C-alpha cells in the first residue's frame, strides 16, 4: 500500500499543505464525506432537514459544538484535513480557503454526509461503467421539480445526479446502491427526465453534460448538492462546507456504509 | 375489513374514548409507533440522540413545534389518538392519562419512533414463533453494558428485547429484520447473555421472563425503551410519551419501513 492509500496519511499530507487537489481516486475503498459546518443556532434545524431528507443528505456523523475530531476519522482535524473549503456568508459563497482554523468557533457543529464515491466504486466493481469518469468530466446534476421536506429555515428542491446506462445495468445498479443507503441509496428516478422536471438532459444545472448512447436511459440519484441549496435558502450568517470534489477522507470502509 | 383494521377508524375510536387498551393486534400490517414529546429547548438534543443511536431509536417522523397531525397519519391528532400517555416531570413518571390536549403547547415537538410490532409480524409470517406472544406475556427486556452515544443532556445504556429461537431461525430472523431498518433492524447480539452484560436471562429488567427451550438461543434486538432511559437521565421539566403497549397507529404499511 502506498501512502496515498491510507486515510490518516492522506489527511496528514493535506494538513501539511502538500495536497490541495480533488480527493477522487485517493484511498480507494474508504468512505469520503461531504462536510457542512454551521453555528449551533442553525445546526439543529439543518439536522432536522437531513433527517427529513435522508436520500440527498445521509448523515454519517454529527460533531458536537467545538469538536474537530470525528469518531470516524482518528486523530483528524476537520478544520485542516480537507484540501479546500467553501465559506458561505448570508447564503452566498464568499471565498475558497485551504484552512478554516481561524474561522471555526466553539459554537460550531460539523456534519459529515455520505457522498456518491462509495457507490460509484461498487458499480464499477460490478462492471458498470460511470460515464462521467470515463469521459473525464464532472457528474451531471439537475435541479428537479420535487421539493424536499423543509425544516425551519432550511428548504430546497431535490437535486439529482445522473448516470446513463443500459436497462439491465439500471436494474443491477438499483440493487447495488440499495445496500449503500448512507450514500444516497437506490435511484430516485430513471428514464424520462421530464418526469422530475428536467427540460433538457444535455444542459445540467451543475457539473458537465455526458454522452447518452443509443439504448441507454438516464438514471437519477439524490445528490448532496441539495444541502448547498438548503444553506443558500436559509442564509445563515456563516456556513463552511467542503469545496466540490475536495472531500473529507474517513477511516470507514465503503462496506461499513451497508451495515444496517 | 372490520373497523378495527383501518387506522383512521381506530384513531377516531380512541379519540372518542371508546378504546383505552393496548394496541397490539389492531390494524395488523400497519405501522405502530412510539411517541416522545419534548419542549423544543430539549427536542433538538433528543433528535441528535436518535440520529446517533438509530437502532434503538429509529425516527419515522419529527413534527414541528406545535404541530399535532403527522404526515404519516392523515387527520390524526397526536394529543388524543393514543389510548394512554405517560407524563414525565423532571425525569420521573408522574402520571398516566388518556388525553394530553391540556398539556401540549406550541413549543413542543413530537417524535414518532419505530416499534418492534412490524418486524414481529414479518417473523411470524415467516413461520418463526414469538415466544412472549405465544405465552401471552410482555417481551423480555434487559439493560446491557453497552453505552449509547450521548447527545447533550441525553445518555443511556442500550436496552435490548429478547426472543428465544433455534439457530436456523436466528439466521432467518437476522435476514428478515435487516430489511426493517426503521424498526430496530437486525439483532445487535445473540447467544451468551453475558457478552452484553446480562447476568441472569430469567430476570429481565422490564417485561416478563419467557421460556427458553433446549436447543434455543436468546436473540437480542435494540429496544425503544432505551429512549425512556435517556429521558430519565436528561430530566427535562416535562416529557410526554406513549404508555407502554399503547402505541400510535400510523397509515404506513409495514412494508413501507423497508424502503431504502
């Protein structure tokens, strides 16, 4: 195993400023997580938003106010162990930084949410190609016409990610991702994009368009970007998240997410 | 279908004071839920306790402050639709009542938590007998030496329920209950009771002892009584719960709890 295969080593490398790139491909087989940090006064409503919308916002861990070391990542420091962070102020993205030690306060609570890397690996292990990875692009993401259940000041439409595949692969992918209920679980929809309010499949709201081949259908999964729209709608004075693609690498193995 | 098979009818019957007995056996196939009501100032910490301990405290729904009609029970009123309620004051059981309309305030939040009735029916459908039901007793429950993850003022040891069965049945029961992840899911332990700190299997901490036959092992599931111990430890000025066995009957079908 190289150094880049062990979560604690990679976190240390990031902490020392030696890695500030996306984390995709690092520590294969280990769970990477989305990060959301909020002041306590906002955090509990966000917690309820996640509980009410577990498919887009699956909770891996909630850290107590002021705590920086997650249980699922030994000796980690969530203030410094992600390559890049986004700082939101009043619901808008203010800046992107590599260290939030100066911003994190004792009243802030951190959320680690499941990300789709885990189930993508499971799909690839089953021989199902991930088009955006094959084409070197970001996954296509769309704002749907489905509303999440709101919680206090947090509300959002459901955002989905899309992966094109053959019908038989879509069935197999439904089986496989069902087990990964902490990384968005089974698809929320497939086939006709208009059924969830997507007008043009070739113009995603986030990420890149990918090729959909003859005989393939688009398959849609709930997407963690939903939580970003919820933060924008709630507009807290400050919120800190991972920068897209620059995730927190945990000590959990992908298979741990299938434990019921 | 008789009147006693339709959740909305039974809730109405209870609301009108025509039924104040346990709900076991009513509306078979529909989900019954544990109820916990707390002032908002305490509710969010309890929410976090449930999120951190999903096996004993699986969340079916969290109602906003002052809301009395759950989404999972049309036209219901959680202040009057349970046959009996327990009133806790400062962590102790103060009284048992049949209506909480005079106690429920606009700052109170209600939690509906999964209960084991749903998976017991699935076990019986699979031909696995439930000993305490066969013997007309309450299920045996034990305080274990495992600690739940605490959240703010809420902490508790894990409480488990026990059902004796043959080895092959225990394996089948693990498969079946895994699907019911919102009603405690798979067993947390089986066989030697000392492995989870139970000294005498014939002396449960709650409920009744049941017969364990030659060739059978005790199988342990996380139990909702855990949340009662958490309420006692946190000692909020007021908390309202269902009275044991007197549950809230929802419109959800048992099978809905297996959706991932």
